[in-house]
C-alpha cells in the first residue's frame, strides 16, 4: 500500500496514509463501485482523495467485505465487524484507528501556524500557564498536541455536549517529546481521567485514546 504507516498497540492499531495520488488514482485502487453514490456528492478534489484513502485503508487492513457506516451520532463503524474505529483526515493525509478491546478515538492534524489563531478557543487558563512558558515554536506544538488530543476525546465521548473544548477537557502539564502520553480530565464524567497518546511527525501530529472500561458514555 503506497506511503502508509501502520502502528500497532495492545488490542488495536492505527494506519496513516500520506496522500500523493489523485482521487482518480485512488478510485482505481479501490476497485469497487460500492461507494459511487456517496462519492458523487463530494465535489472537492482533496476531500474526494481523503475520503477514498480512508476506504482503501479499511480495504487493506480488514478486507473488501468491511464497509464504513455511521451511527446517528456520526461515529463510524465497520459493518459486520466488532472492532471500534475512528477516522480522521487533514491536509494530504487520512487515517483510521481500530481496537478490539474498547472504544477508540483518534485525530491527526497537519503542522501549521493556524492553530495559534484559534488557540484561545480551546485553551484553558491552566493550560496556557504551562504552554506560555515555552518559546514560540514549542508553543505551537503544544497547542497542536492539545487541540488534537481534545478532538480525540470529543470523538471518544461521542456527545455534542462536549463541543466546548475549553471547558470540556483539561490537559495536564507534560514534557513534549516525539511521542508520549498526556493525562486529560473530561468534565461531567466519572472517573474522568483519560490517557491520550500522541506521536509527532515532521508534518503531522497524531493522537489517540482508548476507553477499554466503557466508563465514557456516548449518551451524555
């Protein structure tokens, strides 16, 4: 499979596709017309490519019989499979995470300065206190990791009540590394502490979290 990184962990894994192909090339690789009706609704070339890359990841990881569908809340699932899955895409990349031991959430973010312009929307005063101690380049990466971690937690909770990231999720202080784990507190949930894993790549930040206990309810 072209330019795909596949990472595994206990009970699951995640795969990230660096999209260099056109949507027509990706469509030819998929070799099925199952998704033609849905694909026809997508007019953006980049969105079509991301959408197709995710389906190709599913095909290569789980076989042609698996098909992505969505619950009424928007959470994706695989028809005919008990695996929990989470999907994300960003500029030039698409990714899917999966788990057999609990619900999984995952997010990828392209590294750019855009996050600095929206940081005030999702950063609490407690988080700003430790982020602002660092130089500008490091602050950007902290903001990217925190934003991605909160996107991951939002997917894990699967509830519109958690859409206000600044108050819904609190990321505890941590030392930024190439890969690691951050501790997060989710408001309105007991127990509320969740570990979010992160991995930094030159162009990409990736985060994922697993709810193996079922303590995080999608019915908030």
